[in-house]
């Protein structure tokens, strides 16, 4: 699968989403 | 004749080669088997992979004996509420959970051996209108349950003696969570599938709901079995309990989907369809690593390699009747194949 299909990929997605999500 | 009709010649070879019958156990006191699982059990300093069988009113523990035979160690008698399923706890010893209820799960019980007073015991862990329950690493149990007003997603930690410690709640999505899967290699990540076909991702440490992603209309009624993160993508193994052979191209029994959790976009990686010649539907199944096994309405068990998207083995219904249960025995590469009369066959895969 290519990045263009899925949008920008981040290896640190879990940490980044945890920083953004309401707690 | 029935077996020949249900097994196309091209699948015969793969059936013979891939699955080898190792042993068989039969619970003569069981009238109707509802589930089977493998569990580590330790007695007299010897840790063995044992088998747990459940019928509606009791659960039995079996240990391996010489010459591929099995001996019953203990039977827990349950009350009037029927057993619905066994809930294994990964990486634990001398502990197994069961879910009981009528149409839905009403309570979860822990079955254990207590060395404190050298006895087998059972303990109530949770009650409620429970929609889904999964055993997690670290002797924890996650469940989703509904009250009239709201959904509760809760984690309960279990001690070695079976007493449940304080629970932790996870932020619930609006939709009912119908299945959970731990994200392998990520200690604090958990995924779930919901009644409106979404994947949700939680942070177990903080309880945050991190993301909700729609699975897509080409994969309806999805149930998650396994998840792992690789190269910034979240790979999820889904099953589709309504998969039919006639829709095999667009409606697989299992599929692997890659999600980008940052954008919620996804793409299909592989899909595994019902083998040709098997009229009917997928009934129920189990996933371990890259292997999936499922009971089909034809009475056969099919095994797939999820990375190849191919059926690799087929167990046709035997002379004694249809298969009703298919479970992987971890960590060994063995398949537990169960029949309604309480017979469990152990196959090496």
C-alpha cells in the first residue's frame, strides 16, 4: 500500500494520538 | 459419500498433509459441548499445556497422559446460568475465565487452583449486560457492558489467588463494542470493533479513546481477532461471520486490513474466502499468528494462511457428525476441533 492512498504515515502514531486525544 | 461431496478432489491433498490427528478426548458425561481451550496448568512443580472443555453446566480440566491419552483432573460445577464461552487469559497459569448467560453474557467467572488451601475454586469477576470480553496479558480482563444510559468499557486485574483488584475504565465510543484485540508489540494499545463496523483504538494506560475508523462497506459486520503495528500502520485481522461462498469475491471469511491511525484511511491487504464447494456460511472461528480456522455450516473446519489469503487445510465432517468448534492451542501449533457430543480432537498443523 502506498502513502498516497493512506495519507502521511507516522511511526509514532500512538504517542501522537495520545497527546492529541481528550483525556 | 457426504464427505466426498463436501470435499472437492483438489482439496484432498491439502487436507491430508496439513493436519495430523494427534489425540482425541471424549467427555462421556458431557451432553453438549459449548467451548474448548488450551491452558497452562501446574501441579506438583510440573507445568503442562492442558485442555479445558465447557458444556452448559460444567467446565472440565484435562491433562495429557502417556500414549496420547487425556485424563480429567477436575470439573467445576456451575449454577443455573449456562456457560456461553471460555475466556482464556494469555501468559497465565492455573487460571481461566468463563462467560455465562442466557442470550447474552450476564456474568464472568474465574476458575482457578489455589495453592493456599490446595483446592480448585471459582470466583465471580463481573456481572452486567456484557457485550464482549477478552483476556489480556498481565492477568487482566477487558469487557464492554451496557446499562440503559451508557456503555462501560472496563479492565479488571486479577491476582494469582483470583481476587479481582480495582478496575480501570476506558473512554467508551458511542457505538456498542462487540469484540476486542490487543495490539501485539504495543503494551498500552487495545483495539475494538463496534456494532456499526468501526475500529476503535484505546490507550490502556490513560484510558483515552484515541481514534475511531470506519472499516468500510466492503467488509460488513466485522469482528476483530488480532492487531499489530508495523511501519506506522495498524494491521487488523477481521472475520465476517456472515460470509457466504456465493459472495466469496466480495465477502471473505477473514481479511487483513491496514489502517493509518493518523488519517483513519485504510486499505485491504489480503482476504481469505470460503473454500470452493462449501455451500453455506462461516459459523465461528479463531485466529493465531497468521493462521485462521473456522467452522462452516457444511460441518467442515477450514484453515487459512492469512498472509497468502489461501485455504491450506480442510477437515470434513467425520462419521460421528459435524464439527462445531475450532480453536488454536497456543503456543503449540495445534488445532482443537470439537464436536457437540463433547469429543475434542487435537490436530498438529
